[in-house]
C-alpha cells in the first residue's frame, strides 16, 4: 500500500516524504522499545488468570482468549504453559492484585483485610464503597506483578515450574488471614503447613502420572473456590527387565504388603515444622555408580512394566558409610524383611528419607541426627541382589525423586517459604 502511494505523489510531496523517511528510523526505534515493554508471550505462574493477564497487559479477556483458543474457556490458563499476548488496546496495569469482595460487600471485605475501603473504591472507578458487591473483581495496587490469588493470599509460587511427574511439588505463599485452608491437586490432597503469615504446601505425584493438566484448587475459609490447572510435562524414564531368582524370588506378596502398610502408617504422619536447616546432601560419598534411578519402569520375570523404582540405587562396596542428608528424627532403625537393614528419618512437614539393604544399622529410633551423621553401612540385606544403597524420599505419603529434590535444592526453597533461613554451607 505504502509503495503505491509514493508513485502517485507530486515532486513537492516527495521532498516532504524524504524528510519523513529520514525521521522514520527514530520512530521505528520507539515502537520497538514499546514492544519490549509489553511482551507478546507470557509464561504462566500461579495467579495468572485470564482476568489478571488481561488487566496486566491492557487487553480485553475476549481478545486474550481469542489469541489462545481453548476448548474450555471457563478453565484458567494452565500454570507451566505459555500464553500469547495480543497488542494492548487498554492502559496496562503491570502491578497489583485482584481481590473479590464477598459477603458484606466492599466495606466488610476491606475491614477484614485491613484495607481502606475508599481507596479500593477509588482504584476501581467507584464513587463510594457503600454499595452492595458480590464477587466483583477489584483492583488493588501493589508493587508486585498483577495476579489473581485466592482471597487472603499476598503471593503464591510453584516450585520447579513446569512440574514433572514423580518430583516433589512445592507451593509457598504469604497469607494475610489465618483461615482454614483446603488444597487439592487433581483429586489428591496437598499437605499444607503454616508459620504465621508463611504458607507451605507439599505433595508429589507418582511416576506413572500422565503428562497434561491437573487442577490446583484452594479453598480458604468461606471464600470462593480458587482453581487453576497445572500442566505437567513428560518425564524421561528408563526401562529394565529384572529376573528374580534365589532368596529374592522367595519373598512373598504378603510380607511385601505388611511391611508397606506398617511404613505408610509412619509416612502418612506429618510433623508440623521443618527439622532441617540446610540443603540435602547425598547420603553416600563413595559409590561406584547409580545403578537405578527413581521412576525406572520395571518388568519382573518377563511381565509387564507395571511397577517403577521408588528410590535411587547407589552401588557401593559393602561397609561404605551412609550419612544423614539433613537433620531429622530417626523413626525406623531395624532389619526389615523386604528392605533389609533400614533407617527412616522424619525431616518434618511430611518429608521422610529412607536407607535400605544396609549391612549395619548405626542410628537408633528417636535419635536426632545432623547432616553428615553416620546412620548405617552399605550391604545387601533383604530384597537385594548385590551391595547397594537404596535411598528414597516421601512427601505427603508419596514417593518422589530424592535425587532431583537434592539437586534442585527443594529443601532451601521450602525453608524460604517457611520464613526461616537456609544454611547453604551444611555442616559435614
Ligand atoms: Zn532400589
């Protein structure tokens, strides 16, 4: 279009055009700078609802949803996915918080949340806070990126976004009211702990969880249910065929089940405060190799791959020392039928680590252990075919990958959410 217009211009207009063209690079630079301020794509975090993203980037919810077609527009954007942001048509509000006034309208809500009702009314273009409101989204200015959290939450974060099946899932946030909380992921409850205004949620999914969207729901007190899907990306798994012979093949299903039930009675209990104060260390310093990872699909004696490895195996010489990875209380220290010489440590907040097949158990039940403290020695007792240490970690009664928990420093991430410092130089 532009090129055609130029050919029909008279000479006089051409000289004006030349001047305009000369100025063009400047205006072009300005528009690039403006584009940089407003991104065209957004990686979704908790609280990035359609409304929050629309207000944040100055677009209508309809335009935003049209740019991100979804078979179910009632579903919020999934945490861990990327949303396309169309060009803004309204003034963007990069910072702030969206709140919902419920029973009693704005006045009662403002009083309960220590807000000035006149200020809230003004920010939302209302001439007075004296009017009935029910579930009207209201804008509150803050200095943090604009998000829509459950009522009463000042912040909410997800660890390791996007999450993967079989890894620990952590939530942390700041809350302004001490209302009872109920949190679920998909159909499973998330364990929730609070320390004054600090909130920590912890759970895990099994390694068989199919990638895709699972809805996180949070119900705080009498508020409306807040929900947002979380997108799980696929994990990478190894496959191994195992042949059981000799002693290992003689362990009956009943013994396996009995031991499991007894341990789950312990693993399902959660002590209400973290006992650790440092990142988790590896429980073994000198090992030959990692022979099996968490989540490795297993087939026994030619059967289907219907089980997976619930821990990490370190092959090592018999007698190699095994150390506590972080502080905690010993809750199991004995010879078990399947797991052999076993130690289980309660680290608090429903986090347990276990050490199995050991030739010698050094720790005792009730011991408070420090990171790096000797708890046992590598062996091949119980359901084992050679000297190795099997290390497992449970969160909220679910086995998760102990190795990624350690490598991603989930321990410090949780402590920061709890409002206590993490000593990054653990005592050894
Ligand atoms: Zn193992």
